[in-house]
């Protein structure tokens, strides 16, 4: 089954109308639905052959997810690379695809809404996240750090779920990654 995913924010007319129209065409082995996201594992293919983006210009987490989806074979409309040229999460996923050993890394949703967004902007998120799966995949020790930028700003070494949540709850509207710590 080929899936077409729609990722969107506050708009209430176009996304559901598009899903209804695509599904109403009854094309064999094609279905459309709203994308649902939790922690995104780097360089792993997702469920969608095509993703239509209506919100990533406002939500860096979605933009990073879409770049990873494009890297792993999804067709993404509108091109997420037009907005920002690179970010750490995409670079980790790209290096992994090229055979470079990269520690397990998960892209995490913002702890708080980015500026000028509401809960309606984030309705594609799975909540609550499957923290057990995320911690099992990454392992501890781990580093919680922004998905972009540098200079060791907002980088935290965490050795347990409790330490993780202590720091994650302080990250505000930053989009973060959790990466296995190699010492």
C-alpha cells in the first residue's frame, strides 16, 4: 500500500479536503492520511511514499523530519531543503546513509510550542511519545542537544530518563536530538 501523508498546522479546510479527495478516487493500493509523529529515528524510512507539507516553515521539528523522510526515499512536497540548508539531525542521517558510524540519534519534538504556533499547529504529533522505545534505541549515557547550531549551547549529558526529563523540560521551544553518548 502506498501512503500519502499530509502534515499541517492550523488550517482546517485544505488538508482534510485533500485526504478525502485522494481516498475518494479509490486508486488501487493508494491511501491518504494525516501524518502522525513521535520520536524520529535517523536514516530510517517512514511509512509514506509522498508527504505534502503545509507547516514545516513554522515548526523546525517537522522540517527536520521531512528532510530525513526525503533522504530515506519519500517524495516531499514542498521541498524542506528550501528553508534551511542543513541541520545536525540531517547531517547525522546523511552520514549514516553514507556508511559513517554515527551513534543512534532521535529527533525530538519541541518541549514547548515554537513562537507563533499553538496546539493546533502540532496536531500531527503522537502524544505522549513512546519514551521507552526512544530510550531503548538511543541508550544511556546520551547527549540531549539542539538539532541545529553549535558552540555547546543547550547540550546536556544525561545518564538516565530522570536526568533527561530534567533537562528536556528546560529546552523551551528548541527542537532537540537525543544521541547515544560515546566517550
